[in-house]
């Protein structure tokens, strides 16, 4: 009898020791290069709360596979860089109660198709003619990233509660409804396999580098933005004002920090938590527009245009709406561009001046002013 009591006491202690913590919020993170992260890591990025954890998913890492660790970047693999998840986790903790922890599980492969994560397509995609560097990344996840994600997600459910799925993938193939269909099917598959309720576990998808930065993959945006039409619990994270690296495909460190905070704001919204979206101030482009100014004067039948930044073009229109002239590739901001107005009888003219960032400023000048 005493032996049975001791056995039951030990069993109860073990179960309590392994009890799921309802205040440990876990998020799965999948995608391609922008989820892997391409931003240089600064000293400030390594200051991380003990409450933000990352479960090592890769075999190619200095941290032991399958163990939680403090989420100091890089998070994806040993030689990767800053990514959106870095500032997702720390922003979540800024708004959640102090007894809450946030954990992430990252599985991402540079340049991959959405088929890598699709249950019916992943094996065929992996068996295809992949470049050596990409196959090496796939092999970091035991050769089957989707299986690795599920294995670790089930393990993590013993520790906490899965609260959402973060996705940044689309540069490769988010150009038609096939991508939308596959993301929907992947989401439904993960919900079923992990016994999750869609209402309690939204999918949050980030945009590619935007049109304002001449993003190479900006033509994927119309498709990505349609995901909520296919998945009611989907959220789309805006990349507006998130600056890229010089390749205009990958975000800069600043861009990842902003994007990560916006992922967090969408997750907080889904949790019903109030937050202050401080990323919605003026974007870099809008600030540049404010800084772009022109000075137009007309003296002795000559229009003189000065600008604060290099001018791409100037269009001159009479006050009655008739086009007077168009000058392209003007150049330096300090250059005074002279336009002969002697053949015109109009007194007032409108000048539409554009800089090389696409910002336009309209100026009005009156003859004799």
C-alpha cells in the first residue's frame, strides 16, 4: 500500500513538473529568405528578455536541437542574421502581462517555394533539382522541414499553448491563386495535426518589399493581400515604410525591426490586447516627401526652379490648365532651371516638380513675382 502511494505521489509530481503553462505563448514561424533574416545584427539586437525563448529547430546550429533557449539572434540557424521574429517576440512582451512568456519555433529555407511546406507537395519539391546550398538548408531540418516543424510543435505543446502561425513567403511564387490555395491548405493541415482552433490560432503573413522601394517582388503583393478572402482568420502585415537592402528584395535591419513589431501588433489584435502601433508614424518615403521642397520664381519672362533634392522632371502648366512644357533629367538640386515664358500671355503658372524618389511637389508662380 505504501509503495502504491509513493508511486502515485511520484507520478503526480512528474505530471505537475511537465504541466502545460497557459501563459507560455508559442508561435510557429515559416518561410523563405526574409523569414530566415538578412539584416546585420547590432549590439542592441542582442539585448533580449529572459521571457522570450526560441526552440532550436535546426541541426546546423551551435544550440542543442529541440531545446528552448533565450532568443538572442540569430534565431533561424547558426550563420543567419536579424529577422522579423526578433522584434516580434520582444514587442509582444512589451504588451503582455509579466507572467507571460513568448516562444518561437522557426523553420525557414532561403528561396523556397510554398510547396516546401505543403503536405501534398513537399516531398516532390525536395526531390527536385535543388541547388546544393538549398538542399543543405533543407537537410538542416532532417531533410523534411514540414515534419520537423510538426514534431517540435507537438513537443512545444507540452510546455505552452500555440497562439499563431507567422509566415513570410511569397517572393518565389505568390503570383496567382495557386499560392493562396496552398497557404490555406497548409494552415488547415497544421490546425488539424496540432488540434488547434482557427479562432485561437490565426495565420499572420507579411508583405514583400513594397512598390515605394521598387521592390523586385512587389508584384506578389496583390496576391498576398487577398489571403483574408481565403482564410477568415488571416492577418496581413504591411511592409510600407520598411526599407530594404540594396537588392530591393530583402529588408534591412531597420526594416525587419519595424516588420517584426507589426507582426506582433497583428498577434496582439488577435489576442484582444490593446497596443500602441508606433510604426504607423511617417514612413521613410513620407518623410522624404516632406523634406522635398521647391522654390519657383518668374522674372523677366524666365521661370527659375530651385529644389531641395535632385530633380527628375519639371512640368509647367498655365493657370488655365494648358500644358506649357516638360523638362526631364534636370539633375542637381542647386541647379537653377530657366524656362522661357516670353511667348505666353498667361500671368500665373503651375510647376509640377518630381524628384528621383517619385515624390511630387506642386508650385505656383506669378509673372513679375
